[in-house]
């Protein structure tokens, strides 16, 4: 069930009404409702994989209890390892089996051997990368004694399967979400209203920006060999906004929907295209994933302790793994590696934490220096996105080669003026609200100005949105 | 109930009421806008809408886009009396199969007793990509025939909500009253009227493209037993409600050559079906050169009227 579908627009009010009007006597009843609603939400995608989700929930629930009840560290480590191996085993099989087998066959072929490999037609269960990481963060936190094992199965199941974040995150932490699930939620007017604003903004980014960029991007990337260099640049830029609109739009809708139920989720995007360097970009893009890798991979590997070489090694590891997490294709690994390379100079010069506050904080406009930094960072991100979007490394390199020709100085054949204007509008709105929680947090403005602005956004969505029930890009991860 | 409980209940009721009152007007406004814009839907809206927004017919034409453009119901009405509805979509959305069969049952007037049913057939409407094994992967799974349940509502909001993917403002700005008939206009009787440049060079370019498409399709397609079974079931069903005719519509020489090379015994197959089912089969496939085509596959509208007239004459003769 997509957020931008009629089914969801019927599902959400029903769950909302049941949550606040029927099951509001006890939060335990509300949790049971959320669990059933989440299972139904997931089953609408593919009911067969509901059993896999349930298995994952059961495994980590039991593992958490076993780890806490362990008599010694060895036993606790055993249960932790079991949970990690099984969770990653399922993830590896569904997501990476064909990749490894195919790559192995190619390698053998390159060495002159012929391998008859058995590739399987495997359907990737939607959301598996996200809920697997949910579960893993929980068992690791229990092991590290950051949190007590959850004994209430319903509460734990809601933590993993909570429908707003089930299929595309944000990747929540038990320390943040479980306490909210385990206490009484009271309906908060301001929270709910701001949640609605966030949902509206999410729909704008997804249906107007991302879904209008998508056909142009598909056309340019499919026919890149006959496109002019200018059009290829436009293709890369539009993809940057497509993936931003798609993913941050989804996150905004997820966070906004959750706030309607009195539950706050972790912020996942903080206006990354206003970043002044790549380190800042990665503090603002898919925050829940990068912080997950920082806490559960980078720090256990030694983090920033130890010498520069260890820092460099660990940084490369998390970027490559992050790339690999996105998909079973060498292009994602190259994309991760490229971002690691961008990061290196900042790391080596110890400048990776110099832009902590938001650009032009407290001011209306950025300085020339900041403008330049934002522009260069955006270009670097766009360059890396080419690998992310391309079907293969060969295509990506060919795409880049074709951009880097003398024709780049010629104007593109046609400028998609409408979509560029809409992107400009989005950037202006987000720039004005860059110090806020989300792009449409405009409570501070005059009520009538707000109402007019909501009507403008709604009109733009109705007038320019693509209503084709287009899937969210990150569902494939 | 303790005082704090009552206070909480009061605060909740007040907050919730305030919230619902605040967001209510926006939802009402959006629904109203959709309702108003949707009311302007017509034959310009998209290629399928009018199939779901007209009275249920008693005489029906089935098939793919070749049928939707070649058979003109208004000509049949003059020749055979009675209103006809062309319920042909295209080879992806209305090949013969269980989905088309279910849709037909919803479409047809349940009071039909002596209807005339013209089933236009080409090899493509009875074949399937050889790599498809599961019925869930059939191309028509995503067709509006599969998930739209109302066929005679105007405006048909169910169809528009489920299958209209453009901005609903376009329904209004591109309505017939504003811009005249579009280049692909779906009449109320289901006839798809195409208005394209018929200069021979344009036709030749489109025909060449279409031949490439069908050559590629021929590599992958094979006759499907499921489709043939569904085809039989459709004939059996319609025979209880009237008279069934099978028709093979011609296409250009090049397209017919691709078809006949891939499916050399197709006309014989249809003859066998017609004999087994005791229905008449009119094979016009060898009359390629009699008609003009917009792209080698689809008949040009003027030729469609002539073809329909000849087909109606065959039906009249067949009745005697």
C-alpha cells in the first residue's frame, strides 16, 4: 500500500479513528491496533513475506530475552551472533544471492573458466533492509546493556513493524521508539497539526517533484547515448532532486503520519542540498542509516580512536557497506566509494566537523563563500548519483564521458522549465525553513498567510502532481 | 471517573474537535475540486474512460486496438439496427482471458437476450509472452478491466481514481467543449477515432516502426492455452445471450506477413473454433490492400467505416 494511493487514504483515517476514539482507554489496546494495522499494511504488499517479518520479529524478541538472561558473556555473545547471522543471512539471500553468484561466474569467466551458475528468481521482500536493521540495532543495544530486553511481545512487534516506517524507514532505535510505545499517548493538537503540514510537504516533494522528474530522468538515462551533454547534466541534476523528493518526501509523510498517533520518529533528512561539504551532507542525508552505521559499525571497528589509517579504513568500510546496503550492484559500491573519497580530504585535514550549524544560520541569505561551497557539494553529490542511477558501471562511465565533451558548453536541446521552476519553489521554501524540523514548519507565520500557503501547495499538487501511483525508489532497498 | 480523567477527556475532546475542524475544510475542498473536475471527463480524457461511463450495451464488439479502431458501432447501428458498443481496448489491456471475461460480464446489460456479439480476433489477442508462467504476470493484470467494477457511471470516479494518472485539471482543460476532439478520441459507443497525418511518408514511417514492434513481439509470443480456453468460455457465455460472430480484421501486407509467418494456421484455428462452437467466422485477413491503415496495424477511420459496412453485410447475409 503506497502512501500516495487511495487505499492508504482510506486506511489511515480508519486507523486514526479507531486509535483515538475506540482503543484510547489504554495504550496497550492502541499498540495491539497498531500491530494489526501494520501487519495488514505489510500484507497489502505481499502477504507471503508477512511470515518472514513475523519470523524476524520473533527471532529478535527471543534473542533479546536470551541475551539479557544469559549467565555469562559467552552465552550472550552466542545469542547475539545467532540473531545477527540469521537476520543478515535472510537479507543476504533475498538481496544478494544473485549478485554474488553472478559476480563469481563473471570472475571465473574472466579467468577463462566457464561456470554453470544457478541464478534464482528471487523476489525481494519490501522493507527487509529496514526492518532487519531495526531488529539488529535492538539486539545489539540489549547486548551492550543500553536498553533492557523487551518482555512484552506486542510492544516489541510494534517497534519493528510500525507501519509508517516499515517499508522505507527511518531506521529507528529501540532507545528512542520503545519508550514512546510503552507509555500513554495523549492527543496533542500542535503535534497533529504540524504532522499534517509535514505530510502535505512530503506529498508535494514526492508527487510534484520526484514523480515529475522521474519520466525525464528515465528518458535521458535510457537514451543517454543520443542525448546532448547539456541534457545529460540535466538528467543527473533531475535525478538528484528525484531521489531527494522521493525519499525525503516519504520520510516526511512517515514522520507526519506517526505524529498523528502521538509518536515522534527520528528525523531522516535535514535539507542535505544546503550542505557546504560532503561531511555535512552525510550528517543531513538519510540520517537514520548513516547514524546506524556509525554506531554499529564505525565505532565497533575502532571509530576515530587509533591512528589516521584506522580512521580512513573505517570510513571507507562504512561508505562501501552503505553503498552495498542500497543494492546488489557494483554501481552502488562505486557510489559509496566515491563518497568515501570525497570525505577523505576533510577527514585527513580534520575538517569533517566544521559545518555543524545550518548554512547562513540566523541570516536570510548565504554568503558568496557559502553559495560556492553549497554549489560544489551539490555537484559532487550529483556526480556520485550518476553511478547510483546507472544500470552498470559501464553505463555510468559512458554517461560521464559524454558529459565531458566540448558540447557541454552548448545549451541543452530543451529545458524542462516547469519542473525546474517547481524545484526552485521547493528550494526556496526549504531554505526559509532550513532551521526547522521540516520544510513546512511555518507555525510562526500569520494564520491567514499559512492558510493561503496551504492552498497554494494543495493547488500545485492537484495541478502538477503525477497521480500514477509511482512507487518510492527506496522500496527497492 | 476521577477529576483528572474528566479533565483529560475534556482536553482530548476539545483538542480533537479543534483538529478535525481545522483540517476538515481542506479535505472537503480537495474532494469538491476532484468532484467538479471529474464531472468534465469525456472522450478526450484518456483512451479508456468512456468504456466505463456509458449505458450497459446489449450488442457488443470485443478485441484489441485493431478492433477498437476498425469497427464503427454507428455504422452497425444503421445496418443492423440496435445500439452497439465497441468494448475493445488494446492487446495489453484486453487480450482474451479471464480478466476480459469477468469485465465483459460486468459490462454487458444483464437483460440481454438476443444480442449480437462480434469478437474480433488476431493472433496477438490469443497469445502470451513465452516467459510468462504465472497468471499473476499476465499483462492485463494492471488493466482497468481487472479492478474497475462500475461500467455505467458518468462521471466514473472509480475509474478516474484508480487509472487516471494525470492532473485532474487536464480533464477540464482538455475536454471536448474546450479543445474539440483530441487526436485519439474515444466515442461514447466505444469507437476509437484516430486523427493523424495520413501523408504517405508519415504512414510509411509509422508502419516501419510498427513492423519492428511486431517482429520483436513475434519472437516472444506463442499461442496461449489459457487464452484459448477463456475465448471458448466467452463464446459459450455469449451464445446463451444472442448470436456470436468471429471476425479476423485485416492489417497491412507487412503486418499480415509477420502474423502469418508466426501463426500460419491461425485462420484454420478460428475455423475450427467456429465449427465446434457453431458460430460464424468472417475472415477478412486477405483483404489487406482494400483498406488504408494509419500505421500498418490500425485501420484509418474512413476505411473503418467501409470495413464495418462490409462486415455488417456479411452478418446480414449470415443471418439469412
